[in-house]
C-alpha cells in the first residue's frame, strides 16, 4: 500500500468510524470482537491481543491483499485502547 493510501485510510478511520459509527466490544479469550454499526452495513472486527494474526473485518475492503486486514474499521478499533494500539505499527511497516 502506498503511503498516501495508508494515510488516507488512517484518517478515514478516525473521521468516519470513530466519529460516526457505533461499536460494541465483546472479549472472547485472546480475541476482542467489535460489532461496528452505523455505516452502509454492520461489520465485525476481531483483534488478537497477542498479535497471533492481523486484525480481521467482515468488510470487503479487509480482504484486499494490499490492506492485509487493516481496513478503516480495524484501524479505528486498534486506536481505542493502548493494549493493542501498538499493532498499528504494522500499518506503517
């Protein structure tokens, strides 16, 4: 992913998802799940506390090879808590 695309994705996560969407957190062992609503469709973001795998989201953007799971929904959820916000480094590497 090009730097300008990455930066746009991060800004959209903050501007759109955090500001406008609603999310419900559910802890499931090593996984944290967020039901994200308020956009065109509801999506589910799953984050591994131990970095066992990249975050996943049920949105179509998340499956694109250059995104690698770091869609705007996943990026927004990673910014919510210092426990996993350091995983955002993967977006920039």
